[in-house]
C-alpha cells in the first residue's frame, strides 16, 4: 500500500467524526490535504460546515472544494481541528511545521475544543526530536535569537545544529505570517514541554513546532490497519 493511500485512510476515519453544523479547523500538509478533499465531497453532497484554514495553501484548496470559510475574528471557538503532524509521541505531544504553517496551525488548534491528528504510522515515535524542530522567528535580530535558542537548548539538555530554512528560490523560506523558520536538528527532545516554554520566552521566537497538550486524538494509518489513540 502506498503512503498516500494510508494518509487518505486516516483522513477518512477523521471525517467520520465530523457532523453537520460543525466549525472546523482545516490543517495543512499532504495528509490534511486528503481530509479537505474528502470534506469537500461531503459538502458538495449537502453537509453544512464552516472552516478556518491554517494556511493560504489550505484556504485555496478549501475554496476550490466549495467549503465555506470563516476566521477566528468571526467565530469564537471551533468544534474540531483536523491536521497532520511530523511526529507524535505517546503523550500525544507533536512536532509540527514541516510544511511551515505551524503558527496558524497552533492558533487554530488552541481555539478548538478538540484536535484530531491524522498521519501514517511512520510519524509515531517514542521520543520527539528525530524530525528537525521548526521554530518560527522574526528576521530582525536573528543572530541574537539564535544565541538565545542555543542557551535554551542547553538548559533543556538538548543540542544540535540550527538551520535557517530555505525556499525553492534558495532564499529564506517566508511563512504566511512573514516570518522565517529555523530548524533545530536535536535528535532527541526528552522534555518537550520544558523546551517549548524556554523557546517561547525568547523575544525573537514567534512560536515553536512543539504542540504540547493540544492533540486529543491521533489516527494512525498503517499497513496492518488504523490505530486510534485517545488522550488519557
Ligand atoms: C505543516 C505541518 C504538517 O501537518 C506536517 O508537516 C505533516 O505534513 P504531511 O501530512 O505532509 O506529512 O505541520 O506545517
């Protein structure tokens, strides 16, 4: 079975939890893309939902699929966000931001009553950190921010290279919010909540890809079927 088929299976399982009238956060990435696609089919068949996209890419896709959209200025809370992840650990902490949408993804997830993560089984890890940790930063004063990040890494007991993410044009990748991303190649993050709070205390850091305590359910699709893990 190919990876795209697994991602679509996870997306289809998440869609079973969507009912008419829901306000939904719409994630970003190749797995979330399947979800938006399948949701579009439901909408065209008559289901009424309203969505808040977590990136300009998802906004464009959702509009094409005919999904009604709103913003977090117009609605108070969302019922559910469905999004992908780069890594998931057994506490349902996540690394996100491989696609560069971590800031909007976190704002939307935090405004949602529940967050379902959809992924293929390769995203499940014992300890976060094999996937480079995306940290969204302000371009101004990047040197100072990087030095402060290095100190935060040391205090949290991690170390590794920091790499400024580049776009296809070879220049710094620019997020939907106009910021840059530094990817921390840390290998192993023993205490994700501590590292997240240390990094978030740095003035030049906008947000990190560590999603702590936000996911309520993870749907993992593998060759032997689907595994659903609920937050305890
Ligand atoms: C984008 C993300 C994605 O959800 C994450 O990168 C997973 O993407 P994919 O489903 O393509 O593996 O956080 O910022």
